[in-house]
C-alpha cells in the first residue's frame, strides 16, 4: 500500500514563513508598540492604595498608617504642584497665559493617577502647547515646565506599567526631540533634548531593573508556594502509605482468625445442617478473598525498599520499652497512667503507640535538653493521650534539629483515621504539647 504526499509551494511573499527575519522583527515591534501605547491608551486604571504591610508603611507610626494608604496619591499631587509652578514661571511672563501654561503642565501628571498611558500622550501634546504659550528662546523643544512634566510622567507611567512600555515611551520622546531639532529648532540657542533623554534613560533603567527583580521575586514566591504544597501532599501520601502498611498486619490477623474459625465451626456441631455448612464455607471464602485483595493492595502501596517487619506491630504494652529507649537518647521523660487499663482494639493501640513515639521524637529534635511527660488516660469513651515537653534550657549547647515536617502530619492522619481529636501547639512556658483523644466503642459482654 503506497501513500502519496503532494507538496504545495506557497507563492512568494505569502504567509509569515516566507517573510525575512528583519520583516518579522519589525512587525513584532510595531505590534508591541500598538499593544502598549495605542490599544486602550485612555483606559481607566486607578492607582492602587499602598499595602499596609509594605516596606515603607511598615515602619511608620501607628497614627500615620491609617493615612499612609494614600501616600502615592499625595506624592503625585505634590509633583503636579511642582509642574504647575514650573509651567507658570518658566518661559511665560505673567497673566492668564502663565496660569494656563501651569495647568497644561500639571494635568498630565494628575492623569497618571487614573489613565497612565493616556497621561503620556497628554504630556507629549502639552509640550508644543507650552512652547507656543511662552517664549521658548534658549529652551527647545522642552520649556522648564514641559521638561519637568514630561520627565515626571515618564517615571510615574514606567512605575505603573512594564519595562517594554517604558522603552516605547522613551523612544517616542527621542523621536519627537529629533524631529523638532531637525525641522523647527533653527535659530534657538540650544537644545535640551539630550539632557532630558539621558536623565529619563537612567530613571527608566532603574525602574526596569526594579520591575524585573519584583517579577522574579513573585515567580520565586509562587514556585516556593507550589513546591511547599506538593511537598505537603507527598508527605501526606507517604504517611497514609505507612499507616496502611502498619495496619495490614492487624487486619490480616483478624481476617485469618475469621477464616480459621469459619472452617472449624461445622466440626464443633454434631450433624450440622447443610445450610449452616454452606454459610460457614461462604464466610471462609470471603475472608480468604479479602486477605488476597489486602495483600494485593499492600503490594501497590509498598515502596521498592520496603521490608516487611519480622516482629508484630507495637501496642501500648510496649510503651515502657519506648520510654527507656528515649531516656537513653538523652530525653528525661516520665509516664502517668490514669483510669482502668484495658485492652483496646489493635488499630487504636498501634496508633496510640505511634503518636507517643512521634511526639517524643519531635521533643528530642526540637527541644534538646528539655524534659517530657507522657500521660495515658483510659476513660469511658476512649483513650486520651498527652505528651508535653518543657522549654529548651538556656544553657544547653545542643541546637534544635530541623525536621522534615512529617511528624504532626502523620499524627493527624492517624487521629483522623480513628475519628479522634487532636491539638498541638506551644505552651505558655515555652514548651510544646500534643493532646489526642481516640474514641473507642464500649462493647457489652453480649456483643463481645
């Protein structure tokens, strides 16, 4: 079977692929210019208020913080007054023309509060108007008021927009100055376009660097947030996998007992009915099937380097051995048991042991030199646990060791699995406390 492909040759000059790189670069540049300075140039974009937690407002007195939200607006208003003053005294003698020239210089600066890109075009338009209203002899094409107005507008708009927009504004300003010097600048003492362009170039460069640093910092912060979220999810999944592996032995033991009892039950009754034998056979088949599925699920969640434990899962009866091991590691700990000690469900025993173990491990890592206390309370509705350590002694030479953040997460998962309650936090004396309650259903003799 033969497949034939027909190639079509595009006519010259058709499509972007046949254009030269210079042409595509120029079109992209014009597209960026149209997007930054022409598309919705007079869109309403009000200047936001200052953040109360910003670096500038943070160090102000409390009575000034309430008014600091309008600090950028006040700065722009002051700059507008300076431009108004420059427009009235620079190049204009006096009278209504001086007032009009000042207003023409101040309005573009005030417009940066609500329409930043439009304010740039207003400033460009104000420059020849101010030159016509006053005597521009010696200052061409920027009279003092227009010089101050346009420089201020460029800086404010550059702060409020992005670096590419600032570059386009500076380029158009340079083009305007070049055209004025080339066609209308004859007969004047000198041109001040170069000082304006050099001054604004340095200012816009610093602002662009600030924009780049701020964007990079925001990207790093966002990436750190995503990484922390993924790390938290991974930690949670690892803890749930560990709990599933540990509970496998407990559940497998009970299912095995059910299967053995179901198989042996018909032999304990003389001449058992056929229905009873079928019922026990069904119970045994279901128990064996559940064990098979349980082992299959465990194989999915088991890590590659996981090794099945040889010893049975620990219970509260092994708590004394745990405390002895912790004391050898350097943590002074004592235990208090209240209530009538009784046998609890294996899952509760295992979770209680692991919670105490993790809480003492956290005390060893985060509070070296402190002392700890473990309280186990057998109450009517369940089991209460409380592990508290004192503050770190001031004369200790051992520094706290940072943990991976798995401890509290693992304890909360175990408590949540048993529908319990848990609180963890610092104490008033600088220590740390973990309090847990695990509900246990009380069984009567008939239910047992």
